[in-house]
C-alpha cells in the first residue's frame, strides 16, 4: 500500500504541495513573530509622514543591539488596548529633560525644530507634568501631528519602556503611490 502511494504521481504531487505550503506558512509565522511585522496606521497622528490606512513594515530586530535613536519611528502596544499598536517618533532619550513652553516642545533646553512636526506654537501640552525627565531605558515619543496625537505628553502613554517597543517603522508598502522608505 505504501509503495503504491509513493509511486502514484498524483498523490506524490499533492504531498509535495502540502509540504511546500506548510513550510511557507511556518516561514511566514517565523518572520511575522521575530523579524518583520506588518502594521496599519490608524488615525492622523503621524501626518504628514504616515497617513490613516497606510501599511508599513515594522523591523522587530532593529533594536536588538542598539537602542532607539532620536527621530526613529517606533511601534509599541497602546497603553489602553494592547491589541492595538501606537506608531510614534522618538523625541527624547533616557535622561533628557522635555519641556513645553508656550506650545513649543523643548529637549534639554533646545526647541525641537523637526520639519515633520505640525502644530507647534498652539499645541496642548497634555496631562503629563512638565518639565519631564525621560526615565532610564525609556523614550519620549511624539506623533508628527501634535494637535491630535496621543503620545508621551499624556500620562496614559508617558515614558515608553524600550522593552515595550515592537520595532522600528522603516518602510511603507501600501498605498503604492507612497511605496518606499519612511523617514
């Protein structure tokens, strides 16, 4: 019986396809859980860099050997809904003093002048008490659209511990007209 099954080209073909599909699914699960994760942007908090509905890849290995840097766009679980991810920009590193004065954000006494920040000068300072010192092994994150972003300016988010960061957002794959690297 086994010999006939091995020699039957139709059955052998089915088994080979089943094995190939199983290996491919296993490889996809490994990639999704340990290397690259796909994420969808929810809401306008990262405009004008990322827009609602954009699909991005999150590099899960980006911070294995080096901590996040200023300007990195990172993904981390929402503090109120762990099934949802927040995507924000690192704007403060451990030990930095963050302050908001007259709607402008300052890091260690210097005003943040990023081209991507929208809403400075009339930005709500949130519910966090300022000046704010970024704790050890944590980062301070901001959305690029300050007027509507729920970020480290709010107590609910606050410091984002580096162990909670899923990875770095580095590539947008949808929509196709904006396909490419994310800065």
